[in-house]
């Protein structure tokens, strides 16, 4: 089976769901942001400060390429689909799952989170525009799973059922 990559906007639950899904499927769990932090020995915020978003996206692409042949569940960064080369690679080499999450739910989840360099509570219009601009890419994923109001277990069960229904898992 191809590696499974979870996509979606920041705060939709990719890491939380990914860990549980990997456990359910008896696969290794990987998180692209955590791998970048490990490779660079810096926080994501520090990488953004030093290299900017473009520099971070470059590191994200390198990390994605390293995960192609590893049977695993991968939590991606929310912007991994922004680059055409990443979208092409994901389409060819991964099973992509979009965790669909309402914008208001994301805001509620992030309200006390200061660790995300692209989340500015003082500029919600720009944040919403970023969210809306990414939807077209998320919607290209192989599978779409709604996460609003659901437990992690329910979300994972929905994913497993969808994998089976699509003859993927």
C-alpha cells in the first residue's frame, strides 16, 4: 500500500488523527513538520523567521520526497499542497486524505495556540483568505473526511471505511 498522507488546513487534526490512524492500521506515523524540526534543529517559527515561507516550503518538499517509499501515515503541513511539484508527487505516490474542517472550528481550536507562524489573531481576514485559497488543492485529494464535531476514533473509522470502499486498504 502507498503511504497515506493527511492534508487539510492547520488545526484540522492531522497529527492527532494521524497518530491514531497509524496505530489502527499498524503503520508507522510521520509528521512532516516534526521531521523538518528534527532535520533543521529549529522550530517551525524560527525556520519561518530565518528562511521565510518559501524556504520552509522547500524543506517541506525535500521531506515529502524522503517519505515516498515508506508505508506509513503522514501528517503533512497545511500548505504542502501549495507547490505543484508536491501535488503531483502526492497524486502519484501517496493516498491523500483531506480532513475537512469548518473555518470557525479551526479558529476555535487555534485561539490559544501561539506556535503557528501563519496564524495571526489580529488579521483574521488574511487568515480566512489563506484558508479559502487552499480549498481547491485540498479538494483534489483522493478521499475527503469531515472532522467537525467528531471524535478522533470516529474520524479514523470513517477513514478506514473509506479506504476499504475505495479498494485502497
